[in-house]
C-alpha cells in the first residue's frame, strides 16, 4: 500500500472533522509535521481544497457532461456523499428491518432533523428491487456527529455488524444487478475487496433457498492484497455461507485449474471424487478493476489534490489484462460486468473497445439500459482524447516516440497503431531532435491545443456502456459495461514461454516509474469497509492467452505458466517441505500445496470425530457431512475448527487438488463445529460444539440436544447469559434441560401455539441459539452483540403482535356493535349505562 514515505504517514495521521449544524464540510486537521501548520496565533483549521484545475480542464475537454451542466456537476461533486445501505435479502429479519425503516425511522427522522422545505431524510432507492436499498440525505460524518441521528446511527452500526444490512455506496450496488445471477451460477469476483459486492452476490444466490438447504452455485472472491483479503473475509463472514471461496491471486493471472493426466488425482489426497469438473469456468464474472477512483471524490476528498491524468493512463493496460482474463474464464453464454469508480474514458470506454477488438466477435456489448428501471444513467462515449505530459493527443500517431511505451494504441477510440510515424513535424520550423528541450517545446506548442486535433470516433457500439454521474441522483460516479460471451475466444498464437524463466516485461506496460507513482497515489486512499467502491493495487503483468478446449470453452494453454510469474516469494521450492519444523518456539510454518505461509485446506475425514458429532446431535443421515467437512490443520488432534462446504465448493476443491492446488485459498466454507477447550468441554461426550454461524444450516437436521423454550425463558437466557435449571420460569423446560447430556445444545424459541413437548419444526421464521449444558446451569454461547440484536428483534415483534391484537379486538368490538344495531338493540340505553359507570 502506498505511503511508505512521510507523505503517506502524514495522510494516515489526519482525521476528517465536520460539524453537522454549522456545515463545516471537508475540513481537515493539519498534521503536526506539516510545515505550514499554525503556531497558535491562527486557527489550526482550514478548508481542504475541493478543486483541481487539471481535473476541470481534463473532464471539460472529454465532454463527460454537457457544458451547461458543468457547474451543477462540480457543485455536487464537492459535497459529501450521502450514506447508503442495503438490507440483506437472505436475512431472517429482512422484512422486520424494512418495516422498521418504513414505519419508524422515515417518520421519526422527518420530525427530528428535517426543516421545512428540505427533502426526506431517508428513502428507498427506487431502482433497487423490493425496497432493499436505502439512501439517506446525511453524510457518514453527519451520522456520527449529530445527536438527533444517534438512534439511527446505532441502528445502522448494530445491524451492519450482525450482517442484516451492509453499508455501501449506492452506485456500488449497481454492477451485481446487471450480472443477472441465479442460485445455480458459479460466480467469480476478480477484484473483490473490501467485499460489499461479494456480499451482494452471495445474497442473490441464497435468496430463494429454504432453511437447511444450500444453493447449487458458489462465489469465488479474489483479491491481490493479503490485508485486503482479510477485510474481504471479515465482510463476508457476516453472511454465514458455505458457498464461498476467498483466494489471493493477481486477477490477470487467476488460475484456470484445467485438469490433465499429469496431476495427482483426488483419491491420492484421501478424497472420493464425484465431480466431473475438468476446469474452473464461471457463469458470471464481476470485473470491478483497480482504477484511479475519481468517481469517489465525494467520500474521499483527498483525491482532489492527488488527481492527475497519469493515474488513469498507467492503469489502462492492467485493466485490459484483467478483463481479458475474466472473459477467458467465462463460459460461453455467460455474462461479465466490467466496472470502475472512475470517470476517465481511458479507463472505461477505451478498455471496453480494446476488449471487443481482441475478442473478434466472441463477446458482445449488451444493451442493459432497460434492465434496471428508474436508474438514471447516461450512454458511453464514442470519442475522447488522451492527455500525456500536458499534451492533448487525438490519435496514437500524435504520440511522441519516446512516450509510446506508456501511451499505447488501445487508449484511443480507433485502437489503431501508427508505429511508422517516428517524428512529429511542428507547423512552424523544423525540429531535428524532438527529444531536445527546444524540440520538445515546439512539439508541445503544436499539440497542447485540443482544438487543433482531428478527433477519432470509435465505430464500436460504446453507447451501450453506462455512466452514472453524481448530479443525476445525488450519488458517486460509476462506469458499467455488460458483455456476453457468444463463442469461444480466438486462438492467440504466441511463442511458448518456459515457466521456469523470468518473463520479460511487455513493451506496452507502463514504465516502472509511472507504475510506482500510480500505486502510491491509488493506494494512499483509505478504503472503508462500509463502502463498496474500492481502489486496488495496480500491478504490471502479462496478458492472459487462451486456446479452445474440447468443450469449446476458452482456456489458458498452461494453467501453471501464469502462476509462475511474480510468485517466487510465495511458492515453495520442492525441497523445503521437509524443513517446516518448529524453530525457536515459533509456530510451525504452514504450507498449502505450493503456497508458503498459507494454512492448508484439508478435507476432514476423521470418522471417529464425525461419528461422535452425528451421534451426539442426532444429525439426520440426509445431511451429508462426509466429504463436505474441511479443516485448516493437517494434524487431526489439533483441529480447532471444522468448516462445512457446499457441493459446488466441494467440487471446486476437488478440482484444485487434482491440478496441484493452483488456487491460493485464504478462506473457505462455513464454520460449523468448534472444539470446546474448557474443563467441562473436555469431559463432555462430544468435544465439538455447533458454531453460531453454522447453526441455521444444520438446525433442521438435529434430533438430539434440542429443546423448545417459552418466550420468557428465551428472553431471560439472552439477558442473563447463564441460568440455573431451577430458576427457569417454565419448570418443565428446566427439568428437560437438566436431563440433556453435558455439552452443546440448541434452544428454539417456541411459537405461539407450539407445545414444548412437540417435535421440533423448523421453518424460515424459527429463532434458535446455541447453549452449553453444564452440571447445574444452561449458558448462552452467543456473542453479546448478537444477544442484544436478537432481544431488540423479539421486543419489536411483541409490540407488533400486541398492536395487531389490539386492532383485532377493536375491529371485533365494532363488528359486535354493528350486529347489535342491525338486530334493533336499544343502543342509547346501553350508552347511558356506560356513561353512568
């Protein structure tokens, strides 16, 4: 991440402060190391400049908005970004949260903070299905600082941490909608961190599943940076899914995992292979690539001072490579979404145009303008210019010879190369050396004016791309292009590359100096977990090649070739596996296949432990445990956590073993069982308890160690955490609990008419928690924040039920009264009696 020098440290040390009432927006506290900071006589606060002349000049010339709109566009761009969030559609409390927003916060915030003439405080986004995404008219700083918003802010924080909502920039929610994901799809998120879009994709594939059932699809979420992978894991962990794999690869080198005879079979790893999967191909690919990020200026105003045209120019080639790799991993008939949080056509339309040229008709740019009604969007551009070192370039033939390494033909609308034009003759006088100071000045005099250039216009249907601009719907800026693969990719004939040799850099990669500069500039920006637009590490690389396999799908010629590049630090030499021993009391070095320092992924096949779990909890045979359990430790006796994977993930892991573990997996599966290490845990018949994350999946299949509890006892458990058997309000429940075997048990909230002795019936509305049955008491095994949220949900449901009951009673009274009137009863007399009493 950029910021190793003083500039990076001072940036991280600053904090943004803003006061809601006085609207002191974009005000930053100066760093102590800032030489311009005050000496105490002047105020240490001063506005942070939300302007950049180079930015204005560049985008005015590109015409991303009409000239008459510019003032409005820039005005909105300088205002803080309103907070937005999305309700998890697969959450058990989805409808409760939506109802709370509609019936509580919309009304209470209206009366508390909105003055006459102002817009509504929160509202559902009209283009997002089922009122599941919401827009607020408060910035994130306002939510934190304004006292009148405190209750709403606490609600957002709590529900976000639990996983019932995700705080995410509104425009960042758009790309997954255009993927048209189905529950049985295999989906690849190529540059996934920090994970809000991945979470959204998981919501979609889980949306129609019943309790205890898992969808047939899966999501592989990848990111280059290990630390950002940790953010991704933290974000997606709230989803509690067995259909996710998190990997750590360069996106442009993502492994295809194509099986061949030379790799060891799954049976060699102790796995019974039932999968016919021969290569890792995807139905949908989300390609949200690293970008300059100027579409996020409203939430990251520090970009104003950092912005320069070199950011987008330096990332263009990498963006093309990542997109092409995504297309090569896409099934024929599949859909890929290319997106950026940038407004720069060099990062957007230019990349899409180059993809279409390279694919030679095997992919089509899809017009999706009517797929998300009420989303305000604008068509893509068909003409633009490139700016380099202060010079406007309308065509590659205008690029100076010594700049052609960084300014490549694909940046221009036509994509045409003009390598024969070695020099540029200025209009006035002859220049013998364009690289001299005098010659360079004359060339700049000729090319600086954009008005003198004859613009290229692309002949590709780039108007099918989609641009979202800030002032259309009070949002950030975003670019989206949807492509469909209609046939296998064309064969690319290139010289065979020896994977043992270091690959030479491409001549169209950005120069090293520019790359380093771009990396520092892009990654100097802090990425908030709650926001979905993100900036990733730009890395130069080779372009992915593809050939056709027997099934007609485009694959890479050698699955290991790409991985060899830039992986020397993480790959394990053949003779080092025997050296991974404990030294100096340090933890044993973990090895995952060829990946050093990564916990292994091992199918858990210890039948003794598996059978003890099945017997203790009475797990029904219809729930398959064997072959679906994974651990991250090769020593069975030291396994602390056992993860459950869906069939789709199991098949992908099986393939990964057959191809020599090409995937570098940082996280996989759903934590289902966890070893209980307490003294009582060691004496229990089963030392593994059911984790809170895995309980909803396994709950319908548990027949032992499970009890119904009344509402009052369930609430007491959540409130007091530990209750002695004799202290339960329902004595029968306390007695039954005392007769359970020592160890983990499951307590289910009894619904209105259910008797505690009835067989447990599980549906989507069932609420259950894991507990530990000790010698004399029952203890909740749920985090404090989960207990708090669950208590609030129960109280809210009770209030709603009471309100409904009161309303029903009132309706019943009215009906009786009407019936009495119809039957000719003496109503005045009855009223008089009522008054007298």
